[in-house]
């Protein structure tokens, strides 16, 4: 089913209590806005493929500090699991490269399973945090994404300016931002994809004090 482009997300409610979603239903529902028809519910998971950086946004505004947890699986040996946090809740790529984004982005096994990345606004930017992956590595920080394996992600900000990105309880990256993305234009969380089949599940978003 084709999902129409969403309107702006300015009227979404500020998250004051924990939000969770296990996607045990047949349609996306009103809690999410997709920016293309690449997204669907499939066997209790939110799945996408060939989205070309046209993601799906949660219809809740994030406070400055929050913890975001979810399970994600790539259906490709190319890896490429992507999520966005503290964005505008409506944007998608206007061109081939998503250099005009509004958020932080985490990418596990990006660029054909060669990098784990945490970036601010531009995922290709010179200030991004990156780890180059090593085929066959047993270190969770340098191991490529395994096709079909489920990974538990955690994206967290507790002090208003330092983003932490962990996978399966292993810290992958931190980003201490002198100009943190927060407030109007930077209040939403979402999932994204470029080409490979990916699925997401068991989302928990918890507002934190501060």
C-alpha cells in the first residue's frame, strides 16, 4: 500500500511519558508518518526497502534529553541500519545525498558494511564519528553487521549536549555537541533506509530529566 507524503509535524504532542510500540498490527497507524511508500508493517515489524533516505517519523516530540531503544535487522550482507534523532519530523532527502538533514543520524554497517557512524546533520560531514569495520572481527565495535541478526540499539542524551550511541550494550560512539540539536525543528525520532531491506521492532522512547 502506498503511504502518502506526510504534512508537517508541528502539532505532535511532547513526549512526557514512556512511549512503546511492538508493531503487532497490519497498518502503520497514526503514531508514525512515512515520507514515502517504502514502509510497511510485516509480521509484527516496521520494514522498509529502497527508501532512498525517505524515512518514517514518530509522531511525538522529544524533550532535550531522552533514551531511544529499538531492535533492528538488516536483510542484506551490505548491513546499513539507519535511525535519526532530534530531527524536524518531516524532512526527507531532496537529492541523492542526504546532506540537508535536520537531525543526528546513527548508521550501523553503513557504506556497504564498512563503517559505523554517528553524524550531526550531514551523514557525510567531516565532523562525523566513524569506526571502520573489519571483516571477521569478534569485537562488537568493529564487526560488520550480520545479515538477519537482530541488534538492540540505544540512542541517549542525558545532559543536553552529549549523544551516546550503543548497540547490544556496547558503546559505539559519543558526540559532545557545542550547539546541540533540540527544540523547534529538532524534536523528532525516526527510522531511515537507503537501499537494503531493513526491519525495526520493540521501540521504547523514554523522556529523561534535565
